DNA sequence: GCCCCTCAGTACCGTACGGTACGGTTCGTG
DNA sequence: CACGAACCGTACCGTACGGTACTGAGGGGC
């Protein structure tokens, strides 16, 4: 069976075989459950039923494994772009609320939290390579999606702002506030999660009060 | 000289001698410079010219040292409460801008960033003890100061909000947005810091547009 | 002048981890 | 059937770190 797997690649065209993807899945599981201390090469090998030698052949070294984990997880999260046609006020609000909910869901996900903790913990090592990777593959796609939505709103005369970057910052801040940091620090997120819908709507309403066109 | 130091306590009444404070200072220096990996007990002992045995006598174990570092740093940051008398619109705005600037300065400080990285990295260990400590000694005093200011503004009829916690969340989000996370991930903060003043003012203006009384 | 306490410096121990090497097994291929 | 590639499982090595024990020196208290 191994020979077959070894050449069949994973869908995302990331150059990973299914076997390697499964190994990364197990590694993410270990990271989520036990933090970075639990993410040892021997542990990954044991959990994934593979040998350490294969790990080093596939990913180079431990840092390569960490990078591959981030890239792999990012490849699974698809940020669907919104078709910006026929946008009225209610539609814009609905899209913004959906974005806000998605944002909160992603940021509060256990894998996202674990990877952010990992990258933050390594930020003072080797030029924060993991941090930059996480920004590229995690934050940027989200910001792009929001930016497109905001631009569409402005084009439709529904939003007013000078700097799109700044407007996105306001939206992000109103939605997330300090919840992300609190969750990263270990605060229990379950009590927070059930309030995401209301929170997203209030934040979007506040954002529209600030930047709503002709409002 | 040692005997003298050993009984003279540090000003904050934290039960620490000056010598122990100096050791914690060196430990913070090591943490800032090299991250958690550089914060070894042997390294601290060498940098502070003390013995490992003293470290363990004073702080129990490595986790005790980390906790002491957080408490020590927090004891140095004094959050001055604002006298809420004679508050007019301009005064409120000035106070809010000052708060926003202080908040950005604190969060972007290298010691703060290093301690946050440390606590976040340990969040999945032993019930995120460091995370809770950082929240108690770091976030809470700041939130208290802001909360008092907001309440004073409401009493003076200058602010309107239902939930003080939510209003504080909006203020925090507008001021900080995702800059804190980006700095934690290792993004260079120097380019950001020079813009703090403008950033604080724009955020406060937005906040006042949302919650400014009769406005 | 003597005792005792504190502390620096160092040597030491156990362990855990990153990385490597090797034997054995399962496949596909000619 | 023979060969080779990929790979699992494990044993192994060097190192680094947390924590402990010991030695010796510098003062205070009486």
C-alpha cells in the first residue's frame, strides 16, 4: 500500500503525499492536545505510525515540520471570495456579519490557537519565520476577503472611508477586541463561543455606524 | 554587603529583596534578548552573578521564577488613576487619547511582548497559570483605569453606553486592532511606533463617534 | 574570637529531546 | 524470482537543561 500512497498527492497541490498529510494531521493533534512540549519528533512518529527517519526525510528538521504544519493547516481553510454584485445595505450587512462570525470561528478554533501559540513562542527565534508564515497564510487571506467586501461596499455607495487598511482595522478591532489574546493566554473559550453571533452583529452595527455611507 | 541586602526589601512591598529584584531584572533582560529558550536557570545565575541554589531557594523552581518575573514587572508599571472631577468634552477626549497612547506604549514594550510570548507559549501547560497571572496583573489594572474613565464620562453626560465592558471592548479594539498580535508574531514594531499618536487620536475619535453622548 | 547563616561557584545526576544509523519488511518492477 | 526503493521500528549518540549537593568565603550576632 505504501508505494501507492507515496506518489498520490494531496488535493491542494502542495507537494505533499496523502501519507505526509496524515502525519501532519497527527502532529497538529499532538500540538493541540499538549502544546509545543508535546510535539516531539518521537511523539509525532509514534502517533502517526511512521519512523523518525521518514520525518527527517520529508520535512528536513523539526522547524521544517512546524512550517509544514502551518502550511498544511492553511491549505485546508478556504477563504471564499464574495461576489460583489447587486449589493444593497441589507446584503452588505449580512456579508459583514458572516465575515465577522467566520473570523471569530477561525480565531477561536483550537488548531488556530495552537498554531498561533507555537509561532508566538518561536517569535524570537530565527527571525520569526513561523510568524511571517502564519501572517502570509493566515491573516492575509482573511484581510483580502474583508478588503474586497469593503471596497465593494464603497463602490456601491454603502460605505465611506479614506483608507481601506484603516477601515479593516476598525472592523477587526470591533469584532475581535482582546478576545483573541485572552484565548491565546488560555482563557476558556467555551463560554465565549456561544455569544459569537450577537457579538458579530453588534460589532458590524458599530462599524456601519462609523463608516456607513450617507448615514 | 550580602547580609545587608538580604533584609532590605524592594519598594513595592512584594516580599522581594533588592538582590532578588536585580536577579529578576537580569532574567527579564535574558528573556527579552533571547526568548524563552535563552532563559535557563544556569543562564540567569550567570547573568545575575548568583548561584543556581539561590535561585531555587528564592523562587522554588523555574515556574516560580517565571511567575516572579511577571509579578515583578507588573509591580513596576503603575497605572495612575484619573481624577474624574470637572470633566468636559475636551478633557475626556484628552484623557482617552492619553489612555490609548499608554496602552499602545505598554503593549509594544519589549518586556511586555516577551512576557506575553512566554505566557502564551505556556498556555497549554498547567492550566495556563502564567496566562491568568498576566491577565490579573496586566490587563485588569488597565481595564480598571479605562472603566473608571468611561464611567466618569457617562456620569458627566459625555458618553452613552449600556454595558461598560462592551464599551471598553470597542475602545480597546479600535485602538489596538490586530497590532498586538502582529507584534507578538515578530513583526517589526519600530515602523509602527512612530504612528502611535495619530493612531490613538483616530481611534478615540471613532470611539467618541460611537459612544459620544448627545452626539 | 567564635559560631552560624547566607550565598557564589561548581560539580554532578537524571532525563528528555533532536538527529542519525541500522536491520527487517513490504511493495512495485523487470 | 531477484532487485531496489520506500519505510517502519528501534536502538543509539550527543547535548542541553532542570534540579541537587558540596565547598568555601564573607559577614553579622554574641
